[in-house]
């Protein structure tokens, strides 16, 4: 039996009563679950499994298919993202990127922490911060894809600026007070790097 926290990044109906939940775990990477009875309105049928929620799951790993959950507990909910249409779209974009570029049983602790930071910010208020780009940069850094020469700040401390930015996203601390043009440049740069490394 394996126990791990996960973030629910996609929920797909399966049959009249069940769902398939695509999630990310910090220790085990992408984990997909078949949750039988989850669409039935009952406390015994896992009603807490929903998009943008953090859960503690207990399951048996299946090497050849979907994992079967034994039990699940709600840790935290970022349901309020849906209150802000543009934030909801950003959350879905982030979730799609992570699922497309994550694999089972490959740890992703930094991306997981960045997801929690992003979802927390997106559920709090409308924002112009490019959270999708920030998540992509954390992913690139965790997988060794960020170049050493990162000319974003325009001064001699550009490496330190980037390291502080990534730490802020991962740890959930306050972000640098960049002007809008810098955020835009950062987002464009992240997209170019993802395209270069053939990340979807």
C-alpha cells in the first residue's frame, strides 16, 4: 500500500458512476486513478475527488494500467479558482502542461510545490501574474532545461534574480515586484524554451 499527497489535475467521467482522476504526486510523479462510485453523491463514494484539490491517497500501484484507490482524504481545496474565469483558464492550462509532460513514478517535488503556490494564488483573487509561465520555468529548472545565462533582469545579478524567483514560486513566498513588461518577457521566454525542448 502506497500513501502520498496528490493534486487533482483532470477528472474524466467513466461510466455512470465512476471517474478517472489524473493527478500529480511529489514522490511518484503522475498517477492516474480509477475511482469507482465517485459520481454517486455519498460520503462513502469519494465526493472529495475534484479538480484543483489536494488529497492524501492510499492505493496499490498498478504497473500496467490505472491505479485503484483504497481510501482518500481531503487535504486542501482550491475550488475558488472557478470564481475567476481567467484564473480558471490559467489553472486548466497549467494542469494540462503538467500532465502532458509528467511520467509515472518520476518524482516532481518542485513542480508539485509550484502547483500549490499557483493554485493558491489563482484561487485568491484575479491576477495578471503569468502563473503558467512561472510553473513552466520551475518544470524546466527541475528537469535541467534552464540555460545558465538567463538575461531577464538587465543587471549583473540576473542569475540571483532568477533563483529568487524560482524559490518564491516553489516556497510560496512573495514574488518580485517586476514591471508588466518583465512579466511579459518572462512568459515569452518560457514558451520559447518549452518549444525548443519539445514540451507541449
